[in-house]
């Protein structure tokens, strides 16, 4: 009879997948900031946008740090796994909304 998987092995699996998604969000934010520094006159920056960038950046880092506490979770359920993935996807989507791939339709990062 098959043994149930070790919770620590499941945690590692979840941590890697969520870490990849959060890493993509961090990459999007950092590359957007690098584009701003690289081409400062291309799209004028607003203080509101930079504030949102700081909030989302710190939130992603905080969620990644908080994720380490999940090692103490004894049993993993699929619903929790999906919730964590959707939460990580949300941070990635927010990062993409802050730095869209194409700003041709917009003059600035405002509205």
C-alpha cells in the first residue's frame, strides 16, 4: 500500500512553484524600473506610480517571506494549494499592470 507523501516534500513542491511565479513578478517590476532609469524621457514617471511600485514590490517580498511559515503546516489540501497559487498569480498580474509590455497607447504611467 502506498504511503502518503511527506508534508515537507509537498511544502517544497508548493514553495518552488509559488517562488517561480513571485520571481516572475519581481522580474517584471525590476525590469520596468530598469527601463525607467535607462530611458528617463520616454514615459514620464509619476509619484503615484512609484508609490504603487514600492507597495507591490514590498508585498511580493513579504508574501515570499511569509510563505516560509507554511513548513509548519501538517497536512496539505488541494484547495489550499490552489489558493496560494491564485494569490501568487495575483501579484504577478499586478506587477504586469504596473509595467505593461506596450505603452504605445499611453503617454505616461498615470491612468
